């Protein structure tokens, strides 16, 4: 159960980061100067956000490793089943 939650968090976090990057790009692209100004300490929150991002980076890296191992294991299982069918 804990691994499932970690994998879900990983996928949602990566999708969230992608959406944030895409929205920032689209806003910049639509502006006449093709640029945006990003302020990271408007409310004195930069240190807290940095800690959150570092923790999320660790968790996401761990989750990605688990997802890759699941994909690899599933691929190998399917390959073994295919080879056993071919041998029959």
C-alpha cells in the first residue's frame, strides 16, 4: 500500500511540475516580450519551498526507481511467458 501511494505521488508530482512548466511557457509565449518575471520570495516563502522541493525530489526519485523496477519486472515476466509459449 505504501509503495502504491509513493508511485501515485510520483506520477502526480511529475505531472504537476510539467503543467507548471507548460503554463509558465504559454504565459511567456503569449506576452508581447515573450518573457515572464518569476518571483520566488514574494511572501518570504523561498526557504520553505526549497525544503519542500528537496524533499519532493527525494521522494520522486525513489518513486521513479520503484516504477522503473515494476516496468522492468513486468516486461521480463511477459517475455518469459512468450518464450515458454514458443517452446511449447
